[in-house]
C-alpha cells in the first residue's frame, strides 16, 4: 500500500513506523515520478478536493492502474460546501458520466487515456 501526502504531521501517531507493506511518500500527488510505476489494483484520490488537482492526479497516475483496476475519486462535487476551493460546477459535465467505471477491457465507455476525457 502506498500513500502520498504533502504533510505527515497528522499521521505521526496513527501509522506504525516499521510497517513493511505501507509506504508513505512525501510530496505532491500530481508528480507522476513520485509514485512507482507499478500496476495498482485500486487507486483512491482523496487529496485536496479541487477539480484541478483531481484532474492532474488522474493524468499523472492513470497508466499505473492495472487493467480491471478501480480509480476512485473522493469528494468530487464539493462546490456547494464552504471549503469547496477551486471546485467547479463544470467538473460535473466531464467527470460525472465516468463515475462507477473501471479501467476494464469490457467497459468500452472509459477511454484508455484520461486526456481523452477532455
């Protein structure tokens, strides 16, 4: 399991330091070079909840998702919340049709490359 965060202060007491299967990476989640080129079965984006970061993260890591794997985006539409940040009502128009889909050969609705969404 890999986790990426720009700050580990909130994790100091929650995560064992010697856990062999947990790898915490410090940095910007939109940096494709930060996460190893492995075939991940599931990727969960629970970053800063802005449309810009969600799209950049998807573009950076889509190729690392195994065929049949799941890419989960949390808190897609936070525009109505006070902390919605850069979230845009436009995000619904290009991401909503793809919710619930995986990178599966049987699911032809989802493009092979995420940039084909735009």
